[in-house]
């Protein structure tokens, strides 16, 4: 099952989804977690307004609060997704570097690939270059 993608959704399109949720006509079963929670909250508030005479001023406040929570959660999820993408790419590249380490006959080539691998997995930019420069300076 594929989730709906909210990247690039215009403000008008989002408001239309919000109106549909308010009316109770939006099927948000396939929405990502943050969006599902937000639209379910809007649906619940709309229901309370229609059936329990929940005051519109309170509805607006509750929806605004839900929107703030949604924006925070959606941003955190995007951050986590990007961090996971970076990590997965580093794992793939480090696997290729491990193969280079095994195949290399020259100790310097093995060290170079190993340092690149450590740099990728620690996200410490320049680790390889600094260490190779240090070793080069020690040889002089």
C-alpha cells in the first residue's frame, strides 16, 4: 500500500483536504502518520461542532493547535527520513569501500579505503584527508 505524498501540495489543495475532513467525507486511511493524525483531529472537531454544538471559536482554536502539532511532527518526520536516506547511502558506499579494502594489495590503498569508510559512517568530513596528511607529514 502506498501512502499519499504531501510534498508539493499547494496551500489551496491542503485546505480542500481540511474542508473534506471537517465535513467527514475525507478518506485519509492511506495518509502518512502526521497527516492522518491531523485530518482525523479535524474530522473529530467537525463532528463535535455539527453534532455536539461545540462552539466555532473553540473549533478554530483546536484546529490551529492541531495544525501547529502537525507542522512540528511533519518536519520531524522529514528530518528523520532525510537522516535515514543519508545513513542508507553511507552504508551502501561503505560496503563498496569494504570490497575495495579486500581487493587492494597495497597497504596504502587499504588504508585510504578504510579511512574513507570511517569518514562516511561517522559523518566526519575531512577525516580521511587529515589522517593521510598526518601520515605524510610523519614520513618527512
